[in-house]
C-alpha cells in the first residue's frame, strides 16, 4: 500500500470507491481509491484491473493480472457462465479486459507462447477495442517468424486492421514475394499514411493528439521493431516510406538530407521518375500512382 501525500475521501464500500475511481481524472485520487477498494476486497477483479493499469513495472503488473484471471475464472465457473457468453456477462467482460492486458504484458516481457495463447483466446470474441487484440495477435506471429501462417491467416481474415496490413507485407517480403509485398506496402500506407513515419522515428509522438493520432502512434510503437528482422527488410521499407515522404512534402527542411538517404538506399532513380509523373498533393492520389507504377517492386 502506497502512502498518498494528499488526502482523499475514501469512505464507502469497494463498488462505490471504484465508481468514483472511474469518474476521477486525478491519477493520485484514482490510485488511492483503488488501493482502498483492494483493502476492503483484495480479490475484487475490477479493482485488480485498475491496479494493473496503474502499475508501471511489467513483472508486477503481470503478477496482478495472473492472480486476477485465476480468481475470475473460478467465479465464472462457479456461476456456470460459458466462455461464449463472456462478452454479454459483466464479470465476463472484466475477464476479457484482464486477459487483453495480460496478453500485451506477456508479449512485452518476452513470453511469446503464453501471449499468443491469450491473444488466440481473445480472437474468439468480437471485442470493441479498435483491433488492438487482433493487431497483437499478428505482432506475436511476426515475432515468432511464422511468415507462412501470417499469409494464410491474413488471406482468410476479413477484418482489415493495421496489424493485418503490416504483418502480411512483412511476411510477403520475408518469403521473397516482392511484387506482392510492394502492393501490400501501398495498401497499408493508404490506410493511415503517417503510421510508418512514427514507426521509423521520422515523426515524433504527436502532442495534444486526436484519438486517431494516438491510436496510430500506439500501433506504430507496437510494430516499430518489426522492420529490424532483416537488413534487407528495413532498407526496403525505409526506401518506400522516404519515397512517399519526399513526394508528399512531409520532410520540410530535411528534404535534401532525406533525399540523400533515399539515394543510398537505391531509390533515387525511382524518385526522379515519379516526380515527373506525380503532380498531385493528395496523399491517396500519390499512393495510388506509386502503386500503379509498381514502385518498390525492383
């Protein structure tokens, strides 16, 4: 239990304290309310969920989540709530939230097999999480180098999230399917043009970002290390990002230095050719033109 320097009203039962924690925008107050709720009910799953969210240390967070998941599984079994009904059950939804946190934390500490098992379980449910669980699932497969499985899964997957797009292009490249990888690169880029610039560190974390910008940055952070799986992949991916960035005017005063980098990556001739063709300033039009001219294939 932490000693909070500020005093808060901590009267009430655990449920009342947690209701106030959800409503509060003061992190110190939220932490005090959650800690007090756990004093009253040490196994309260919602309190443990919030406690995990407030915990920075991955190992400590994972310990909290594992304990909470075990406790909730027992209760759900006793209540005879079937797994297929979890998404319609209040406690079942808490279980799924705990499981998602656990999956991400397991991946962050390198427990890829256990993380994959959790992510696979989450895919059985239609979670309204903007594709976070599905993105993690594909990211773990990338980490494990399961390239053919990624292509097979993405071929069947009708939910085209960013993780679907970037995982399949990495897999196609690694399996030497260069033409398909190039097409997939432009398909991924048009979904959210700024994402690869966050991935490669060309754009900083957006300040006072919109929800979409925040989601794009968080996704880019999750996938940033994907391109380092091979020297050829990072060079090819960087070449495509810089080519588009130059043609769309994204580099400002860094335009000349980025052109030098593109030249070193073997993309200067392609850039010179495309500047003669592309006259639009619209992102979608530029991407469609690059795709139509089979950029990045060679």
